[in-house]
């Protein structure tokens, strides 16, 4: 029996976005910076536009470390590989795979879809999260 995948996005504060991922006994707390990218927008792109035989990456920058969520779709199955790197700015830094989750597309994407829907239902002050989402993509949620 496969464990349930759970993902939440918290309330950003001063350019830091908290998130949590659970999968069985695996727990990953994230506190991502807004400096290099908008991980919520990258995740929105995956959830709304991932095509078959395609891989998309979401980068969660922790300054200087980072997590990568690599989503790969193969038919109705999606693999989610979660990787960690100690220093995103160091080209020679090794990426370590923390977990690979393979499930049907709905079971992988639904928790992220729901978290994004909740996250984008609120407008945050620019000092807390400066990015504004693409309204067309949000409408797809």
C-alpha cells in the first residue's frame, strides 16, 4: 500500500515561503527564499502544463542550499524525485536524491494543486512575497 502524499504552502514572510511535504515516514520542511525564483510559480507551471515524456523542475532555494522537485510524466504515472544540494552556487556541489515517489498523475499532482489553490486565494504584501501569479494559470486550478 502506498502512503499518502501531502503538501502545504504556508504564509510567506519577508521573502521566505514555508512549505511541508509528507509521504509516509518521509517529512521535508522547506523555507524557500524569493531571491532567485518563484517556486510557487514553477510548481503552478508543473501542475497545469506537465506533458507526457517531459520533466520539469521546481527549485526551492534555501540560501545557499536548495531542494529540487523533479516531476517526470510517463503516461498516467508521474515520478517525483526530490534532491538536495548543499550550495546551489557551487557548480561542483553534489545533488543527493532524498526520495523518489511514483504514483498516478492525480495522486502526485492533486496535493500540489490543492496547496496552490489555497496559496493563491490570498494576496500577500509585496514585502512578504513580491511575485504576482499569472491569472490565466490560476484560473486553470
